[in-house]
C-alpha cells in the first residue's frame, strides 16, 4: 500500500522513489493498493493550494494498475487501538489499514515504524 507521498511520486516522478519501491511497483505480480484516505488527503491539500495534482488522478491510479482500498469499519476499529506515536490522521488510518490488511506500507515516514507496520522505504 502506498503512503500519500509515495503515490504522488509513483504517478508524477518515480525517480523520487527508492530503487526497491520502484521495482515492486513495476512488478505486475505485486498488488499495489491506494487508500481512499490518500485521495482524501490529496483533495484537501489540493483545495488549500498546498499541492497540485491533475484532475484525472483517479484515472491515472487505475491506468497504472493500482487497486483501491476503501476505509472500512474494521480499519477504524484498529485505528482506535493505535497509540499516539503519530498525530497525522491520514497516516494513522493508513497504518491501521496496513496492519488490519497485513500490507506493507511504502513510505519515507520513519514515525510509522513505531507501530510495527511492515515498511518498504519509499
């Protein structure tokens, strides 16, 4: 599963990703998930003028073969049990989803490691 910054880099400038992350994303045998939380975060930052993304972001995600991961009740239940190592609500739900779904999270955010989430360096 991609952290929001990893998603933006994967679609816009893959050279910003680590070699390992690029290899995984380019390998069709890997399922790559994008959380609806990342799209929510991008929408908020885009509306605030903090981020510029194309209008066809969703199409771009599907074109490269990434899979959607909606926020579900079990993810929210898992979120409630997480300690407050990280205060960013988007990162916290991504962690909860990764833990609940047993997914590796592609990220550069070192604070996420404190949750015991399996991480691939973005």
